[in-house]
C-alpha cells in the first residue's frame, strides 16, 4: 500500500485494472485500517476518474453475492448520499410508491454514513430483515412488489470499510459506487447525485449500460428532486432543467423535508408519509421522485402521466399496502 499511496501522492491516477486490483485486495483484508483510510482520503482531496470508478465497480461486482430475481424488469431509486442535507428517506419512500403503481423494485441501500438515517437504517426500523436468499427476495418482489438489498450483505468490500466510512463521516468514492453495484442488475435506474460533475460521470457510465435511466440533481445541492430549487434531469435521451412547479406543482422550503434527529424519528416520518398523512410538501417531494422513476421506464407517455400514477399509488393506499405485505413476509 505504501507504494500505491506514494504513486497517488504524486498526483497520478490509477488505470481501471489497478483500481480493480486494489479494491479487491482491500475487500480481502490485505491492508490495515490505517492504510485503507489513507487510500480513501486521497479521493477526498481530488476527484475520482472514470477509469478508477470503473475499476472499483469491476472489483465490487466481481466479488459480490449474485442474486437472480427472475425475469422481472426491476427499477432501483437511489441517491449517492453525502449531500449533507439530512432529508427524510425520500428515495426509499419513492420506491414504495413506484411498487404500489405496479413497477417491481429492487432497492439497494446501506446505513447512512453522512446522514442520521440511510435506507438500511429506516428499513431495519420498519422491521425488515436483511438477507441474501434469492428465493425469499424473489418472493418479496412477486408478492409485495419490492425487496431490499442491504449492500454489506452482498458486497464484502462495503462491509470491511463500513466502520472506516462511519468514523470519517465524510462522503467518499463508496457513495459514488453504491448506485452502480446493485447485485440484481435492475433494468431501470433513477440516480440522485450531489453535484453536476458526478452527474456527468454517471451519464457516461449509464449510457454505456444501454438501459433506460434518469440522473437527477437539485441545483441547490440535494441528491434528489427536492423541490427547493430547479432540478437538472439527465436521461438516455437528453438533458433538461426542470422547475419545482413542473415537477411537483410548487416550490417547498428546506425545513419541510428535514429528516429528524434519530433513526426512530426518521422511521416515524416515513410511516406517516406512506400512510398518506404527510404534509403537502413531504408528499410533493416523494411523488416527484416516484414520478420521475416511473417516467424513466418508458411505460408512461409523459412525466405528468407518471405523476398521476404516483399520486394514485400513495392516495389509494397501494404504496402502504406494499410495505405492510413486505414486513409480513419477514
């Protein structure tokens, strides 16, 4: 590792193959915690290159526990995290609304490294049991319309660096990798990113996959459609800046989408919104993200058609029924 660090300290970058080898060795426990921390720190001081990112992704996918969920065309809605905004669990809520609208979901997530409650924190609070059993996960997708893939269960590397990430409490390249290494290989993806540079990187990588996708970035720094400002939307067919009014009927204030101070509080907010008892602002933000996800599948002629389907899923109770069914299957 000393040689690798020296190389990186000279402002050199890794090839795809080198990046793959290093992350594979980290996953296999070849380096100490201090060495891994130093390695991660390099990428806090400069941007990770596309080649490095591809190599890291190759390593994680090469080592990951594979899961076959059948022939369903799945979607994942996931943010990179690390925007430091501490919102409630918008993308996870959007997943249930999408499932309630009839689109099968394989949600990939982890504990919050830089927020109070990541997707895994809230799913655990709701009573979900993390698992890698493909038959059980497939049953959840078929009966509840959604399953949850807790990243450390499927990715040994993420498990080994988890404590380091938590101790650093900073956004690392693992935040960037998360949305790219869903072990179920979903057919569609809605990815929220924390800055425009990351949006360009994801655009390049997702274009290569050939699958329909949407990348979203709120121009005031959120890694989701926050409705607090305009949103940059990038899809396989182009780019646009969309206003809060276009996406969610009107603008909301930052304090309206705050996520609470504890995982328990975050879970309470989650359940309130999914039951249809959230504030107007909370509902609008979740519906906008769900609508964008539904729209990116190509199954809706317009964004507004997808928004109507999202509203129906939440207001009819279908979204909440998906959660009830999912927890009953545990």
